[in-house]
C-alpha cells in the first residue's frame, strides 16, 4: 500500500519482511536462551526441539538476528538521534503514560521512547554477539581463557535480560498505541495517526508530497 | 548414576533432590604426592575400568601423556621440574583429575537438570545422558577439569569410580597404585592418615608439608599431601586458594531470579497499564484527510498554525484539523 489520500507509507515491504523475520528469530532466541538462564524456564528448550537442539541452534539463530538487526539499524540511525522536541517529550512522560497526548510536543519519525528501544538493542545485541561467540561450544569457546568465558557468560545473561525487557516494552508500546501494528504489517499509517503521534514526520512527508506534485 | 536416592545436590534444580538414604559416610581419595613415582598405573587402571581408549598421543618433550585431560583421559600425571632458589631440582608429580568438591562449581553452573549430581558420600558425578554439551561445567570448575568429547559433545570427568564405590570397592586407581600413594576411605580416616604423613614429611625436613583440602570449595573429596603445601602452584598450577569464581557466582546467583522477576513484572505492568489507562485510540481521520490530495493543496493555514501551537495535535485529530469546514463546526475559542 503506497501513500494515498489518507494514508502515509511508513515501512517498505523489505522493512516489514526484515522486521518479522527478526521478531521470529528474537522470540526463538529469547525462549531458548531463557531455558538455560534459570531452571524455571528449562522447559522452554522444547521450543527448539529439546535441550540439546536448543543448545546447538541458539547461537546460529543469534547470528541470523545480528545480520538482520544491523542491516536495519544502519538505515535508521539518522531517525534515532535525539533532537527536536525530544527532551520536552521526555519531561512530559507522565502525559505520555496517561494518554494526555494533546499536551505533547510534536516529534519526528520516532519518539524518545522508541529511540531508547533502538539504542538499547544496538548495544545489547552487540554485546550478545561478542559474548555469545566467546561462550560458543564446540566451535569458539576453546580458543578463549576460562576467566574470559566466565565474564562473557555473565555479560551474555545481563545483556539478554536488557534485550528481553526492551522487547517486552516494545511489544507493549505497539499494542498500546493503536494503529502502530498496521504500520509494520501493512506498511501504512493514516495521516491522522501520523499527525497525532509523529507530527514533524507527517509534516515532512506531506511537504515532500507537495513538492513532488509541483 | 548409581544411587538415585542419596543425591544431596542436583544441577539446575530448585527443589530438594531425593536423599532419604543419606546416612552415608563421606569418602575421600588421598593422593600423597611425595610417594608418587609417576608410573601411570593409575591412568591405565582408569582406562581399563571405565572402558576408555584415548587416541595415542605424541611426545612433546615431557613425561605428560596425554598432554592434558580429555573426555577419554580422566586422570593425567603432571610432571614439573622445579628448581628451588638454592639450586635444588625437584621432580614433582601430581595426579590431576576431578577434586570432587563439596561445593562444586561445575554443578552450580550446569543448566541441565540432573546432568550433574552430588551423592551423599561426596562424589560429584556427571550423568552424561542428560548433558546438553553447553560447556558451562568447564566455565564453573575452579580446577579446569571437565572436557567435552568431540565424538558426542557430552562432558566427561573422573567419577571417583562411583560405580565401584557404590558396590563397596575402592576406585580403580587406588587399587592399582604400586606405592600406596593413592588411598581411599572415609574422609575422616583419610584426613587422619594425611596428618600422619605430613608429620613424617616434616620430620624429614619438609617444613612446609601439608594437606590440600581447600576450604574455598568447602573441602574436596580428593585430597593431596604436598611437601610444599605453602605453594601448591608449583605442582603444575594447582590453585592455592580455589573457589567458585565471583563471576560465576554473579552469573548463577541471585541475579537470575531478580532478572527473571523484572521481566515478569514488566510484562505484568503492561497489562495493568492497558486495563487502567487504556490504549491510545487511533485518531479519527479528519474530513480533509478524506478528500483527494489535489484539493488539499490550497489548505494554506495548515502548516503555519500546527507548528506554532504544541497542542495542535490533539487527542482527537478532528479538533486540531484546520480545514474550513472543520472550523465552522468548532469555532475558535470553543471547547479546546
Ligand atoms: C547474537 C548472537 C548470539 C550468540 C552467538 C549466542 C550464543 C549463546 C551461547 C553459545 C549460549 C550458551 C548456550 C548454548 O551453547 O547454546 C547462549 C546462552 C544464552 N543466550 Fe545467547 N546468543 C546470541 C544471541 C542471544 C540473544 C539475542 C538473546 C536474547 C534474546 C540470547 C539469550 C541467551 C540467554 C538468556 C542465554 C542463557 C545465558 C545463561 O545461561 O545465563 N542470546 N547464547
Ligand atoms: S573439580 Fe571441577 S569438575 Fe570436579 S567437582 Fe570440582 S568443580 Fe566439579
């Protein structure tokens, strides 16, 4: 669905395919990882075909996630730098949470909450990759000294925790702000949605449209 | 696994393991390093009893063969040529293998329920049938003992011949040792014997002789008598004060339940927020949005006013819209 009289395009088909592939990879990683994280979650190893398969597959899925994630992340750096009315928006976080949207300043393509999700994942997924490779048996762990493997294991667990909490928040935000999920499933948002939630972005998009028309 | 009813610790398990049959004396193997002649009969006995046949190694200029512990060599004699400050050369030989710690780092780290167990008699056993091959036991062990087999990706180490001990026999290495350097019995008896040997050694001039039963891991069920107990490192890097690394403690300790709880609470907070505050409903489309873009070109006031007023993007988008028809229905100064 392209831009039309009452719709604005937010994500291309490639963006969407990438996002949902990543979502599936992340889900499998989180479930299989949590299985090793604490005995209470060990049953989750069955999401990847049993404990041994979970152990074998987890790191490979991790590498897939890393490739997809950073392919996406580099294209969105610009939209995720703090600026504009972001600081003011953050000061009014109470208004955000209480749905008093009419009091909020206009913001760009992403609000500071979304930017925080972006940066938390940029950092935690990098740490997960590095620490994960150091722990990875039988392929790589043997090349590293045991004290380093210990440190990597701790870091992997901590950064997985950060990533999982971040994704829980991300999923909630998508369900909370009606009209957002469709942006990632169908690619478009209504103009009203765009003006309401991302005024600066909507204006930029609409200005571009006008310029193209003339 | 030889007795499934006297297990005092079980990996990745948060409820008590089956342990009613625990009126069992703690056992220990005592290795008197000062009596070892390095004949490796114990290595052979270990292979024989446990049906292990490691690959034939290569010579690399020392007597150590194989060079290191492997999944099929659960004990290795480590030879050290130690030159003291006054020029004396000492040939130190230490039988390396699992120490059967009272507080085993391998068991603490293992994520697979029941893959590592500790029996009431103190033996730490790998139930390799439940092993998933993650290598966390290697990460956890303060002595660098477990090894993962390249053949099946399972972890292995000395069992202290738990199968023999369970049937009332001593471990194979103990049975075969020609100099009685290795002895086996109750931990109490072995400590008493060790005291005696330390006394002998001291009488013969080894002032620093002592027992290696490190308290940092709660004591071990394999103990050494060392002529230089003040410097265990001399014996091919035997750690002086081994304990479960604080990094492993932080990794496997209280952080895990806390992090798990925070993940759960975050999701729960979402549910509560949704049912109390409600979602941000999709803003209704303004009438001008419904008109084709060609007609919206003349909507002159739109951009100018929306930037100036931060409140212009109202909760109800129809209100903030400045089309002429909208303005008529909502005169300025109305309910905004
Ligand atoms: C980026 C590439 C990744 C690699 C190479 C990797 C690798 C590993 C490895 C080798 C393990 C040990 C278990 C095993 O051998 O399978 C592990 C455990 C784990 N992974 Fe990953 N992983 C990656 C990404 C992730 C991600 C994105 C998450 C979170 C969603 C995650 C969560 C976990 C957790 C929670 C554990 C258990 C840690 C513990 O035992 O405390 N991993 N990972
Ligand atoms: S020496 Fe290592 S493998 Fe043996 S019980 Fe202690 S921690 Fe486990």
